[in-house]
């Protein structure tokens, strides 16, 4: 059967592309991050980085981290926004959806705060595109036995499993 010359995305690429669309809802002035939690190839929840519900967003107020010159990957408590992974896990909790055994797709490597939340939420796999300056998060996730898969943002949809494993082992 012909595919008319188009490349059909594999499941990881498909859900990462959805996470990229989710990121467009972000209200952070520094970066737009999206996350999607999936189990059995079904989306459970999504999340993007932004202020808690009902509070003013950084795009309205400005960025405290920028004002104070706080480097990326540090002093997470000095930000009014929740990270996309946090929001996705919180959405699951609010709606009574178990994340045990799920995969989280994120447009960035999770930070160490999100890594701890991912571990306790029972998520077993993290697929992400961009790096984040937080080596400790990767240590935590590896120690917990969580599968880590980094797919470069410009990866081809038809990337083979062998290539993907090579990237995951880096």
C-alpha cells in the first residue's frame, strides 16, 4: 500500500509533536515547554509552563528570574510558574487519572524537581527533545530505573529503533 511519499511519524515523534503544540500555550517569557502523559498510546493529560490557575502570568507581570539574574536550571523556587511536567501530573491528580506505568513526553529534559515528581507519579519512561542544565535530574531518573529517551528536535519521523537506542544511551 502506498504512503504517497510521506513519512508517518512513529509514536514517540507523534506525541512529541503534540507536546510542541501544547507548549504554545505557555505563559513563560523565557521558554515555552509542553508535556504530554501517555499510557497505551492514549493521551492522559497535557501541561505547559505557566503560573498557577487564577494568578497573573509572567507574560503580564514580567519575569522575576530575569529581574534577579537567576541562571536557568537553578533556584526553581524563585519562579511563579509551574513546569509543564508538574502541570501534567497535577491535571492527572485533579481528574483522578493514574499515571502509573505511563510515558511523559516533554519538549525539554525535566528538571530535578520535576524528576522527583515523575518518579513518585509512577511514570516509567521519559521522552524529551531539548536539554536542560540539570545533571542531577538525570541522575535521579536513572537511579529510579526510568527509561530515558532523548530525541533531537530535528529528528526524522522515520528514525529507526537502533538510532533511538543509541541516542538514549548517551
